[in-house]
C-alpha cells in the first residue's frame, strides 16, 4: 500500500467515520506494516481546532488546518483516512489545491446520503437540536452543504443503499484502479464475511 490521503466528505450521519473505521480495519489486516492514521472532524474540533466556531470562515479554517495535518502525516509515509464534512465547494477545492503539487496523493470519496436518512441515524441528537434552533449553523439544516460532482471526487458512495462491506469493496476497487494497492490480497477477507 502506497502513502495517500483518503478523504471522506459528507453530511453528519452519512457514514464517513463508519466507513473510515471499516477501511482502517481492512487495511491493517492486510498491510500490518503500513502506517495508517485516522483523522476525524470531531476529534480535531476538540483539540487543534477547538478555537473555531461554525461560521463559513471558521469552517474553511478548520478544513485548512485539518488538510495540513493530513499532509504532514502523508509526507512522512502514512496512509491517512480523513473524515470531515467538508461542506462547501470552496472547502473541497481547498483540499484539492493543497494536494495539487502532490499528484496522486489525494483520493476523495463523497458519502452521499439523503438528509432524512442522516437524521434517522443521528445518535448524538444533533439534527434534532439544529431543527429546534439549539444548534446554530448546522450543516444541512441552517448552513449549506454543497454536494461535490462526480468530476470533483474519485468515488461516490450512496450509504443509504450499500452495506458497509459493499462500500469497502468499491473503495478497494477504486484504490486498486488508482494504483494504491492490489485488490487480490483482499479477495478472501471480503468473501469470508
């Protein structure tokens, strides 16, 4: 497995972290010597980015800092699995711009899931709070989410229609196609589930 940044884009509750965690486990099974780092928007918001709010300007800065952290891990040989809402085209372009000089380093996945399904999955109750006004500037409710087009990402996964395993197979196929790994090593593990 070659170093890269696999960036999951999508609404809260779309399945970004779930798929990132499942992919992490698959990669660690088959590439145990590969350095893999998971970065999650919630975790960085509680640490490095805890001084940022949720205005569009602060969201852009949150993504910029997070991309820079991912880049540092990538440059030291890591496969980085990053799960961030990345709500606007500007944020999505920022991600691309930062990695533009490192061609082949970035693999963007849009986890496309209808808002109503994301709300049903909402274990933290964030959408409910946003609907009542208790949370201001919540992406998808009172703050915009701009879906990337198929030309702006490497893969689109509809997590409302595909199982986690089906999604992982699609990701692995596309990673193989892009030259980051060889899928044959995953065949038996995937078929045994």
